[in-house]
C-alpha cells in the first residue's frame, strides 16, 4: 500500500505539471499571435494617417497591443516558474531516490541500493572475461560495543569501518550495509584472477578487525566472511548471489573459520537437508516417532543390574532408527527440545513403571531446559500422571549448565529433592566444577564422562583425573558412575579406581522396552531360586 502510493503520487504530479506547461505554451502562442495581429492593425491605421486624429479605433488597437505585451510577459514569467518548479521537483526526486538507497549512518548503499548497484554493475562490466563476486561480511561482538559504550560509539565505529572498506575495494565495487552489523561488497573481477577476490576478502577481514581509536577510546570487533561468484552467462541477480554468500558466511561461522569461506553447492544441499530435518522433527514430535532406549547400569563389584539410562532414538519412517546426535542439536537450536524431551520421558516412565522396584531410571536434561523455571513441576506432573515412584527417578544434568546459574540450580535441586527425585551430575570433569560447588548442592551421584574412560589405557592424565574424581566423591560420600565401559580392561580399571557403578557396551548396549522386558524375564528365571534379588548382565 505504501509502495503503491509512493510511486503513483509523483506520476500524477508530473502529469499535472506537463499539462500546465502545455497550457502556458498555448497561452503564449495565442498572446504572441494576438500581438502580431494587433500590431499589424495598428501599423495599418498609422499608415492611413489616423493617429493624429486620435481615432477611437487607434486607441483600441493601442490598448490591445499593450494588453498583448502584458499577457506575453505574464505567460513567459509563468513558464519560467514552471521550469524552476520542475527542476526543484526533479532534484527532490533524485535526492529522495539517493536517500532511499543509502544507509543513513555510514553513507554506504543499503539493501535496495546494493541491488540497484549490482544490476548496473552486471549491465556495464560483466562480459566473457569478467565475473561478479559478492562478499558477505559480518562483524562479531559488535553488540558489546553498543552495550558498553552506547550507540553513538557504535555508529562512529560503523563509519570508521565503512571508510576502511571503501579504501580497500576497487573503484567499481558496490559496498553496502545491509543491517546492524552485516555488510556486502560486490565487485567485478577477471575470471582468470578470481583468487584476487579471496585476497580482497582477507584484506577486509583484517582491516575491519583492527583496533580503532574513536574519541580516545580503543575498540575492536571481529569479523567473518563468505564469498560467492557468478561467471559469464550466469544470472547476476543480487538476491541469489547474496544468499549464497550468506550461506558461505553461516558455514564459516559454524566452523569458526578465520579465513573467508567460498560457497559451494554442497553447502546449499546441506541447508536444504537441514530445513527438511527441521520440518521432519516437528512432524516426528507430533506423531510420537521419538522413542526411549535404555542403557543398562550395573554395580561394578557385584555385576548386579541397578538401573537404566534413557537415551533418545528416532524411528524415522524412511531412514530407520536414528541416533540422538543427528537430531538433538537441531531440536535444541529450534527450541523444540522441551516437547521432545517431555514426550520421551513420559514414554520411558510408562514403560519402566512395572519393572522391578529397585531399578532406577536416569533421564537427561538439556542445558536449554534449565531456563524453564517450571521444569521441576513438569517432571513431577509426569511422575504423577504415569504413577511412577519419584525415588526411582534420577535426573542427570551436565555440570557446566548446572553451575552456570547456581541459584537456579539450587531451586531445581531443592524442588526435586522435596519430591524424592535424585540428582546426578553428568559429564563430570569436562566443565568448571569445584569442591565448593559440590558442597553447595546435595548431589546423589557423579558420572565420569566417557572421554576420560575411553583413554585410560593410553593417557596417564585420564587415569589421574578419574582417580581424583573418585577420591573426591568418596570424601563427600557421593557414589560415582563411569560411562563408556567398552571392554573388560576398562571395566577392571575403573573398578580399581573406586567407581561404584558403570555403563557401556561391555555391560550392555542400549535397547528398546521390549528387549528390556525380555532381559528382566530371563534374569529372573536364571536367578531363581538361589538368588531371587540378583540380576546380572553377563
């Protein structure tokens, strides 16, 4: 609606001005014609020697001639005014067009100006020997400048960066600020010298990332860049090429690349696959395709089964059973880990409700879920709805997420403890734990990350870390569970270092609920009648 109005009203104004101009011209022509007619009539009367007698016809002709002169002068003045108005209008339209295509802070082109500039660049510079290159560049940590020093400092920094860019790029390049901290550069380069575009991007990264002295304050930001090119005969649409450069920039951001990243078709395919995966995750949550698998946990000294850890699996209708590393990170980025996890936990509680009463069930809580102030209440609601004993549930939380907000961690622990739920500290040793933190939180279990147990036989530091953890836990009277027990040697080592329970493929692979039921049934039969309470995995 606004776009339509901004186009139509100037057109109406120009049409009205043209019509008025033609009216004035016709008026002038008529006045001049009347002047010639009256002038010739007056001359005829003078020739007849009637002027001396002051004949009335002579007076009328003279008056008409004077009036014609006045009309001609008036028409000419009006025509000159119309021309001046037209010049002012044209100048105003040009000024408005420049403003509409220019970033108000840096003076660079904005998104519209960039598209117009690329179109002109393609029309005038691209030929069989040249290609178009677009560099997408984004600053890092720019928000911190605004937060710490204010927006005036941020605007001044943007102007300094814009000046540095203009000094780096070739004369025919189009430089634009697309949004707060995003820039784009379009340039025409020789096809045989395409590597020069990467050199230009590296120069831009270096200059943007240097330290700037702004009003006596030294400020610095980082930057990442993506590059895309279109050769001769390929579409030069700015939006398409800029999108590819942005995809390359996103890839550079994910890889934390310090150098510019070139776009390739594989990135676009990965983006499409990611989009399809995101849509499939939404559908899978709605249709209950995420199912719990259960990894056995045993007492290392006796070999008795003590419980299971719930692991997520995706029964994909086309791709079969998918591991959590494929979909959990994506679900977290999409903000869907909450409903995914809640559905998974509800199904696991339903399946494990009728298992032996002394078997625990461990569930993992994602770091992003800890921001939910109602997390404890949601878990308690699930326990109540599934009629699952709270004392059989163990909630596992990673140490980095738990200690990142200690006050929130205390509230969570207290709420769960009041309901009888136990708490385990997962991936211990990989974050920033300390003895003071462990004393502040009444933990029921510490889990040693598999990254340490997997290297016990090749890394003396891993042995030292595991021993230190178990010694610390014993001093605090907190049992330790070792993850990633993949062979007999690792099993014996962690047992000797003081771990109380363990899990891993040497003990038992993750299995679905039916396999767990079969395992428990077979163990009951094997244990009767001599060991009615014993359940051994192997």
